[in-house]
C-alpha cells in the first residue's frame, strides 16, 4: 500500500505538476532506480534511508521508554546491503539491546 501511494505521488508530481518535462522524467527515473536498488548509489541511499528510520525509532524509544517500536527494526532486518551501513545497524541493535537489559536491571555482561 505504501509503495503504491509513493508511486502514485511520483507519477502525479512528474506528470501533473511538472508536465512530463525532461527533468521530470529524469526525476522519475532516478526515483525508480532508488526504489529498485539497481546501482551502487541507489543501494547506499536506500540503506541510509532505512538506517535513518530505525535511528529515529531508537531515539523515540529513548525519549519514551514505555513505547516499543520493534516493528520498525523487524522491517529493516536483512534489508540493509551496504557493509558500512550494516555495521552501523548492528551497533545500533547492540546498544538498543543493552539498554533494554539495563532497564530490566540486568547487566549486559551477565547475558
């Protein structure tokens, strides 16, 4: 559903608002490349987007410990392809799990 809405918005922007201008076609082409992850650049940008989403979720959980946003993290698992961004994600998950253990009174070294 989300993908369809994004696609429809891109079509509306490039056809209705920008009137099919060559620049509009280039924007649409680049957006499709990003969505399909067919170039090194599009893979990296998509991975940045995924990481930024879970980073925001993590920050929100820190500010609101009563809220669990696990679904955001599950939605990203296995989708990050760039090795450097995978490293960042693994570290974020490690820190998140450590924080959750501490909130339960468990020292991470005890696990």
